[in-house]
C-alpha cells in the first residue's frame, strides 16, 4: 500500500459501511476485469478499521443514551441483569417439552434453548405446527424456540455443528401408555 487511497466515502453508520463495502467488493474483486487482489486487501483493511471505529462509536452512543457512565451503579446493575438466568424462557421451554414428551417413536433434543424433534414425526406434523414448531427440511427435524431467540446469521450449520456449538441433551420420551380393558 504505497499511496493510501480511501475507498469509503462519508460513512457514519455500520449499515452505510456494509452497503459501501458490498459495492466496492463487487467492483474491485479479483475475478472482475477492474479488480485486483491488492485493492481488495486494501478495502478489507480499511473496512476492518472503520468497522471497529463505528462499532465503538455506536456502543458509546448507546451507553450515553441510557444515561450511564462507565463507572456508574446503574451500569453495573445492567451488566448483572444481563448475566441473570431467565426463568421465563425456561418455563416456556418446559411447557413446550411437556406437550411433546408423550409422542412415541421420536427423538427430542434440547440444543441450547431450542427443542429439536426428529424420528417418525410425520404422524404428529399437524400437532407440531399448531404448537408453533417449524420444519427444517434440510435437517429433517422439527424445531421450536421462544420469540426471544432468533438466528442472527445466514450461516448454514449441520445438526452436529449446532450440537457442538450449543451443547445437546437428549430427552427420554415417555411413550403414552394405554390401559387395556
């Protein structure tokens, strides 16, 4: 990088930075006729630098808008609140688990804060939909999570990747026992 060139123009937010980055990469990517590896590397370096600056700026603005300073008591209590266990989420998970635990010929796994159901689920598909479960076609499993938990990336993970990342517990199902008359 002999003569430093600025590729990003008048960027004030992370969203603006991402939009400009995508346009620049499309334009200067080495696979394009106008692109080169050196320019792409320069863009990436500048992007990383601006990303850190804007992220810090955003964090400071968020902290200031809450009226907190770095050493204030309310900041400490906020960080403590973020560390506390969420009993409401646990209760929702338990309620949903109680609804499906009596299904037979299925495997129930709790992975992170999500319930995953696999096995012979075809006969239960309508009930699962009514309860709010969704079917993951590529994984051939049904899943449920509370509204609090959302997937934030578009990265596709296999079930084993998800299990390794979040931890997994298989639930022993109690197939409904019917009394013979």
